[in-house]
C-alpha cells in the first residue's frame, strides 16, 4: 500500500508540474487544465483499482495455498 501512495504523490506532482510548465509555454486555458486533471484522475483511479485487485487475488491465493499446505503437513 505504501508503494501505491508514493506512486500517487509522484504522479500528482508530475501532472501539476507538467500543467504549470504548459501554462507558462502556451498560456493557461481552463479547458486544457481540466482535461489534464480528468485524465490524471482516470489513470490514477485505474492504477489504484488494479493494485487493490492484484493484492487481493495474491493474498487470497496465498491464504488458500497456506491452508492446503498446513492441512497436508498436519495429516
């Protein structure tokens, strides 16, 4: 979970920095800024959901595997 938080902060900083640099270069337009904010939100939401799903599947698999191994060893 710590990795997801660090990646979130880094991506947010990168997007804000990119928007600021772009605003300096071409002039700040509210539509441009909103477009990048929406794209960043969608990408980060997908990344967080994917991370949670993968973590859940791995942990569930590990718990099942542990239960099977423990059952076999105990018997």
